[in-house]
């Protein structure tokens, strides 16, 4: 009996079947949609280091034929033969994907699945529907991955862009469209029940009628599920295409011309670097989502500002054209900024719950559970005494949660074993895998009682909120910051309270009011974050 997987479920192949010669079937359809179904053979770094292991309609098999494209059969839109014990040692993952060829979105697809069949018997199935996706044009369906032994994971992760964007994501190169001799589909091993129940070829064949004196095998041989009637293999594409043409999806790009600056500001300079761009940390893709203008390099000249690359552009005026700049952004990452004030977290990635400030959820998609996250008696005592108490909720399940608070600017800071100090008031959400504790700032009194801060350490992401666009400065021996404007700093920095109080001057009206500052010291690589606002 086939096991039903949900998105995110994983299992060893040996727990599903003792066989290693497997049939993988994909069923996906939608009104007016055509699909490219492919398999990427990736190395240990999850990159397509050898393009001979990109199995698609123009390259139907790998060199040693451990991965073969078989075509449509047995009710499947596309099918593959995977022989695990023949896959070379440099291939650590097989990623099965489906992309839309032409216009359309994954939200338009009907119920579909990816399944594994061993010896003609279905052993596992992962089903999905279009309601799980939005504007994505590709989806990563399932993975075979090597972790000691071969395993299977139901992924179901949407991906913006088409086959070209997916190929780039895996480190492949996109070839230009060029005339080429069409490859004959017959080069791939066809799959059809032999006539009159003749004996199948060794280790490969469809289930046939029972035969006399057949010797049972310890592991099931390769076989596709029996179809009601032999279905002729259908050509997926009427004309040959290259892996991923670079032509834009929305039409012809107009000739380069100086586009008008937004809001009538000619010659507007590029925006400031995004908060969190510190040494040793990766730069998140597409800062602030659709609001970023052309200097970030994500939009070709003449493209309307805010339209994600790879999404068909609505021509002329109308409802679609008006709403296009505000559509959801999905990058295939766990944390994705939708704009400067809205953050999306995909709970299906990473497998770690998220702790967020109570009341910060503005909407969610999928099956998500929200529960109260208490700090315990000791935590409440410390929080009340230090002013660093956080009222949190715990977000678990399978879906996407959108977070915001008071229109504050949001910044995703990824920690890779390092640490950052942030006031509890400036924290919106963080991965539960991060360790957090109250840290005392050494020194004498600061107005407002800001003697303490929260320190986050470990591996995960913390979402920091600011009033306006912050500035990140390196720590030097002469770095001072107003205690009411500082947002965060690297945990390795030494913080000292510096008082500028002069009683004689403060006794009269008109003094500066800048009486207490924080001085930062530390080795090169430490930083502070300051917002253009005082609490």
C-alpha cells in the first residue's frame, strides 16, 4: 500500500522499498498550461556542476543511463526511470521540478502528485494542489538525496521565474536559442507493456501476466504502474527549445532610454545598503521586495518598477496592471521581505517554529497553528526588572505567515553561529533555534532604564524593526551613539556608557540635551546599527 506524504515529509528509500530501480511519475495539469518536467542531478553543494545530469526533453538520459526520461504513461504527465545504485558518486541529489512553458501561474494547476513505483507497485505518493501556490511559475516537487543512504523528501516549494530561473538557481548556464537538429524522442527508452505478455527485459519492464517458473527476486525489478490501455508517448513540445531562453516573458524590451525617476525625482541616487550587510554575512536577495529601483540590477531598463522579473506584465491600463507591483514575492527562501514593512516566513522550510511578537500576524496561508509562548516565572521576573520582556506567540505548521507592526521597516538578519544584541522593543520575530538572553550594559544610569538588551546567538534569523532606513557603521575607538537611537550591535563589541553631563550648563535652558551616549569598542568587523529616530 502506498504511503501518503505531506509537504516536508522525508523517509529512507530502503524503508519504502528494497528496490533501487525505481519509476518516478509526475502528474500536473492546468487549463491552457503546458509544463516542462525535469530532473536536476546536483552535487554535494546542491549545484549542477555537470550539465549532463540535467535531464529534460532535449537531454533524456544521463551518460550512464542511471536517470532516464520516459515520457507520459500510466496516467502520468511525465515519468522517469532512476537506478540508484548506478548513480555516480559525485551526484548527491536528484531534484524533480515542474515549470510552466509560457504564460500562467502555479495557482492555476489542478490536483497533482509525484509518486514512486517499484516493481509495478506504487510505494509513496505526495499530492499537491494549486491552492498551495500563488504567482510562482515553477515548483520543486520532490528530491532524492544522499545522506548516508538514499532518501526521498516531498518538497512542494514554489519558485518564481521559469525554467531559466530554476536552472540559474542550481548554478547552471542558460544557453541562447539557436537552430539545432531536434533530438529524437526515441533515443530515450520507451515504456510500454510488451505485446501478448512476453517476458520483460532484464531488470526493466512493465508488469506482465504471470509466467511459469518465474524466480522471485529479493528486490522488485523496475516496472511502471499498469495503465488501463497502452498510451502512445506524447511529445511534450511541438518544437525544440533550449534549456532557458533569455528573452523576457512579457514581450520585447524597449530600447534603453533614461526612465523617469519615481515620484518626479530626476537623478535619484541608488538607495543605501540594506541593513544587515556586514562582513561575513550573505546579502539577502531583492532588498525590500518590489520597492527597490533599478540600481539593484533586478529589473531591465524600461521595466515598470516593482514588477518581479519573469512574471508576465499586463499590457495597458486595467486592474491587473494596477495590482501587478504589489503581488506576493516568493524567492524560495525561508524569510522573504514583501516590501519595507512586510515580511513573509515559509514554515515549510527549515522545519523550525518561529517566535513572533503577539499581534504581528497580518495574514497567513496554509495550515498554521498559533500558540502562546510563555517566558516562565523566572523569565517574567527578569523581563519586568530589565524592561526586556517580549510577549511572543509560537507559529508552527505548513504554510506562509506574513508579519508586520506599526509600519516599521523590517530587516532579516541571518546568524551563522555569531551573535547580535538588539533591544527587545526592536525585535519582531526570530527562529526558535536561536538562543536569546538578557544582557546587562555595564555602567551607570541611562534615562528610561535602558541598562539591558537582548542577545541572540546561534544559527537562524532574527527580524529587526526600525523607524526609517537605518545606517550600519563599523566600530572604531571613537564610535559613539545616542542610547535612544541605537538599534543593534555585534555581540563581540564592548559597550561603555559615556556621560556628557555638565551641571553648570544643564542648569540653564537651551542646552543640547545630548547627555548620555554609548561608546563602542571592538576588533575590526564589529558594527552598530542606528536608526534615524529617537525613542
